[in-house]
């Protein structure tokens, strides 16, 4: 079955870059996503990438996709304290998404 | 444009009672998805609905759970005879008909079963 895995925790210093990694197993996934969840809140769609792309950049966010290794990463440049949250990787199609367990990003001053 | 609305935000039920969770999609969105998040886990897909139709319910437990999205009004996720294991955050997402791969989530309903 489908499985999405992420490391649980990441700490970075304010101003540094953060890189959050994710691996997935379903090679038929059409889209891969990054969502952000702040405490007590819902999920905010940050960005997504089509499976036929290998990179997407959106302001401070860069998504890299290695389809051969089924590896997805999210790089946040110039990380700020407001970036502290849980980041979920997800893969799927137009019907349902399969989520990882989330990476808790802590930004240290 | 208001986002996806869910209510109540918090719901406490005793074992054996019924829980009704409501979701109003974003304006113009006709596709609704329900997910469940257990503590310290990712979201698990439950059901995908369009107006008056269940499209995919492969993630729904076979008993006690049902969902609907009527022609008028919000989508409802109904849990009958709740048990402690139903305690979780239930999230609704919606997408527009032309961009079904973009799912926008509501703030969730946190259900606690005592």
C-alpha cells in the first residue's frame, strides 16, 4: 500500500535554510504536496509539484522531486520564527491524499 | 472569499452518543473530502463526496460512520455510538471542480469521547 515517511523533528537557527525530506512509495502519484499546520489549526497548502517536474520554486520555498528515488524535499530559505510548525508531505491524485506523519520544525532565535 | 468552515471546532461526547460534524466548502467548490488525524499522526483519508454523491469511501470504517453532502447545506460526517477510539481531529477539505488536485482544508473539529 501507499506509505509516506518523514523525519519527526528538525531544528534550525533563524536566518538559516531548512530542508525537510520525505519519501513515498506510490509511483503512480500524480501530485506531491507540502502542507503546513500551526498549533490548533488546519492545514495550509504551501505548494505542490506535478510528478513530471523535478523542481518548483515559489518565493522562499523550493521543492525538489527525485522521482527515481521517490524522494521529495522542501527547502525554506531564510527561515523565520513564524515558520515554526508541523510540515506534512502528501502524495496523491485528484481523489485522495496520503500524508506523512509530519515534521515538527522548530526555529531557534 | 471565506475558507472552508467547520463546526463545531470542539465536540465532547460520551461513549454511545452520536457525533455530527459539519463542513461548508469554499464558495464555488463542489468537492468535499473528510480526513481523520489521530494524535501525533498524519491525516488519513476517509471519504470523498460531490453534491449528493459519494465518490470514494474507501477510508471510511464499515460501521457507525456515514457522510453526506446534500444539494443544499453543508457536508455532514456522522458517527453513531461513539467510542473512545473515535477521539481525533476531523478535517474537511474542498476543491473546485476544475482543480480537484488542490485541496484546501478547514480548521478541523476536535472530537473527544469521554
